[in-house]
C-alpha cells in the first residue's frame, strides 16, 4: 500500500451509520470496517438486525457498537449520539443513510400524515442526526477529517410519479448537504451526498418484480441495477481523506441513468 492508498482508508475515524441493519447501510458498515475504521457505530430501530451485522463484521476485527434508535425522534437521536460518544469518545464520520417510501400514490391521494411521516424519515432524520453530531464537533473544533455523507437518491434530481413526498425529501437533502458544506467548511469539516438509483434491498421489493425490473433496466445505460457495495465504496471515498477537497458534492451512483 502506498501513501496515496492510505488516504482512502478510514483508520483514524469513528464512523456512525444510520439504517445499518440491512441493505445499503449494512454494506456501508462492512466497507467502513474493511477500510480500517477505528470504530463503527451501527444504528437502526431493531437491535436484532444490528447484531447480525455486528457478527458479520466481527472477523474484520474493528470495534463495533450497536445502538437502537429511531432517527425521526429527537430524544432518541440525542441518546444515540451520546451512546456513541461514550463508547468511542468522538464521531468523525456520520452517514445519514435512513430513508424510504412506504406508499406510492398520486399527489392528489397523498394523506397529510403520510406526507409528514415520509419527510420525517427522509429529511428530518438527517437534520436531527447531523445536528446532534455537529454539536459534538463544536465542543472540540479543528479536526479536518470530519465529514457527513448523506444518502440521497436519483430521486434527489428527478421527479417520480406517485412518490411526491419521498422525492421532495430527497431533493431537500441536496439543500441540507450544500448548506452544511458551507457552514462546516471554515472548520475543515465536509458534507456530501451520494445518490443511488436502484439497488436490490427490502426497500425495492415491489420494483424487483420482473416487469418493473426489465423496464427500469432498459433506462439504465449500464444495463443493470447497482450492488449495495458499489454505493458503499463511493460513501467510503467521500468519508475518507482522499476526498479532502470535496464538499457540497452530490455524486450519482446510477449506471449512467441521468447521463
Ligand atoms: N434501495 C434502493 O434502490 C435505493 C435507491 C436510492 C436511494 N436509496 C436510499 O438508500 C437508503 C437506504 O435504503 P435501503 O434500500 O438500504 O433501505 P432498507 O433496506 O429499507 O433499510 C433501511 C434501514 O433503515 C432502518 N430504519 C428505517 N426506519 C428507521 C428509523 N425511523 N430510525 C432508524 N432506523 C430506521 C432500517 O432498520 P429498522 O427497520 O430496524 O429501523 C434499516 O436498517 C435510503 O435513504 C434510501 O432512500 C435506496
């Protein structure tokens, strides 16, 4: 390994990943451990999934802490960040990965409650978690390796029929990412967004039906969906010091879908 390779590692970073019990978050957790993270904090609501990921990461030999938390709940988020601070003394990288859509209907049929819940899951979660972590940075300023990576979506840049709340939340994450980039830059900390298109996870169970899948693949120049690991590797790059001059960036991981 030469010095340049070292910049892509996460050796001296404690990484907290939300939604780490499955799907893309799980892949990011494994990638962080393989990149040598000093500590990996796994969070989601249900502990069982977190413990399964902890067991998967164990052979890599990096310290792992699991914290059950609901990232739409202010008190739960603050307690989650306190838990991580007690365990490792600091958080260097926050990956805001939680998000999703639990219904697909035209705007005219969207209930106000469903709209609010979707924005809480996709947008407020990132606000609450970023705020709690940045407050820990404020107390000990000056470490240039700190950063936030937020998982958006190709829906951060394109409209999608019947997904107005999800797409609105994902678009808003671009605004949050860019605003944080400017707010944090004087301290040397960074904020970026990764925007996957389609990945086979529990979130996309409905889209995995052959008809939708074939139709969606026809729109992707690379002719396939992404592997969760392909998203995780981009997150790792942005989280690492190799991306030391990258902030406010929104990186599509979409096989050329938007090209
Ligand atoms: N899959 C795709 O094709 C795709 C495409 C574009 C963007 N994305 C984005 O990528 C991110 C991850 O998606 P995914 O497909 O990996 O999702 P997923 O398989 O549904 O996993 C979601 C994760 O978030 C956790 N979670 C859900 N609600 C939570 C809450 N309120 N508080 C804390 N944790 C919560 C889940 O665990 P618990 O249920 O135990 O809490 C789970 O670990 C999302 O932001 C999604 O919008 C995905």
